[in-house]
């Protein structure tokens, strides 16, 4: 391909990406129109997805396609658990539940980790690069809206303490994408799975929006 794969995957999934990040739920959350309970419920959904991503990662460490992407400094499950303990209390595990869309999303991530490493890369890219980019907007809004201390409990998910230069890290990540061990047909399948990942995110946001409708 003449176009770098990192550029291709970003541009090809732009429509789905935009749809996900401009959902009514996310707009209401970032606009400060929802309470901290909505933020906590969203954080719960992230925990189910990242648990699937990271439980499947170890078996892929030596895989020629997905292995280079498995980098522990990206892992988010432990940070999410700290945030949930802060948001929901020490017994938070007793009360969390996945939305139907979240269950489908996590099951697809686990399926790719188990059966299709290139598909796993699509989900890895969609989540982690988003966390390092747009996720920082959510962190800032959460700190301002609900008074979380900077880099403290409640927003630890968005704080990558082991990545000192996020811009450089993202450049290196895109270079990994450009060199992914896949032919053109497989790359197109990765792009399609990336679009599917954004569709899963949109479905989660839609169901969160049903739980937390905007009050006029």
C-alpha cells in the first residue's frame, strides 16, 4: 500500500469514530449535564472491556502480528479498579454489571484475542490510542466537574504514568501499525474490525444514554 497503514486505518474509520465520540451520552457527560453516577457507570463498562483486552494479551505476547502491540505500560485494568473503588466503594465488584452492548463488545475482544490476533490489533488500536488522545479530554472534564484531584483516584484510568511522552509514544505506535505483519487483504480486515469496534462503542454509549437521559 502506498498510504501508511496508520493513516489508512484512521481515515477509513473516521465516520464511525466521529459517531461514537459525538454520542448524546458523551456530549451530556462532557457538557457537565450528568452526575458522577453516570461517569461511574461508564467506568464500569470500560472495566469489562479492558479486562477482556488484557486477559487475552499475555497469550499473544509472542504472536508475530499482535505481539508487538502488547505493552504493559498501556494496561488499564488495575487503574480502572482503583477508580471504581473510589467511585463505588470497596465492595464495588458486588454492584457492577455490563450493559448488553458491553457484553457483546467484551466477548468480541476475547474472541479476537483467542482466534484472530490481527482482529485483536484493531481493538487494541481503537481503545488505547483513543485513551492517549481524546481520553484526556474526558479526564480534564471529570476533574473539573466532579472535583477529582489531578492524577488521583477517579481518573487514574486516563493517567499513563509509565508513558512520559505520549506524543512520542503515539508516533511509535503508528510506526508499529505501519509495519504490522499482515498482507493487504488482512489489513483491510483489520480496518473493518476497527469500524466494528467503534460501532460497539457507539452501542455502549446509546445504552448508557438510555439509562441517563438528558434532563431538560
